[in-house]
């Protein structure tokens, strides 16, 4: 199978709600997504043919820390290595802007995400206990309730992206 390439295309604030269905692939609470959809930098993830494969949203937490707030690929583009390519592109981009660290959080119940972020070079950094208990509806994945947020970090000065 031919290796797919990926490109990040900035999404203007006025167009962000058009990408809500993509963001909801990674964060099930529409009300929570709507709280952060207007913040940070959003990118459409485009495949070789220019089709939207997903979306990524980044928020600069401080002068040298950027958070990957949401990354989602439509199912047909998952497990093809595109997510890791998006992270590598973003690492390069934010490293050039002076960021030294990228952080990301996922639910304790998101088994695939816990593995994905570690394979992408992130290290576990902290647990935000009871984070998902404030969501309007309980979230269950793989028969496990999402209760705690597992935070990961990636040292952009040491990683190649």
C-alpha cells in the first residue's frame, strides 16, 4: 500500500463550526468542544488528494508550552500513521515558534489513545483526578468509565518530531 502524506491547513475562526463533527470524534461532549473550539490554532488534516482526513487543535499554554487539545481522524484514515505524521509536523512547527514542550491529555478509559501517545514519543506526566466527572454525560470506552485525565508531555528540544 502506498504511503499517505498529510498536510495541515489553518482553519479560520469563522469556519471552525464546520469542523465540529471531526472534533466530536475525539471529544464526545459537544458543549465542552464548543467551549474551546474558538481558541488556539485549528488545522484541517488533508490527505494527498486534498480531502479532509481530520482535524487538530492546538492551544499555546505558555510562552514555551503548546497543548494538543484535540486531534481526530475519520475512521478510514486511522491506523495508517497519519496521526503520528500530524504530531511530527506540529512538533516542527511549534519548535520553530519557540515551544519547548507539547502536552496532551486523554481519558484513563481511552486505551488506544494511551498507547498512541506513547508510541508518538509522549511520556506520562500527571493525572488530573475526576476530570471527566464534570462532563454533562458519563463517557464509557471499552467498558471503562472516563474518570481521570492522563496528561502526557513531549520534550520538543529532544524529539525529532
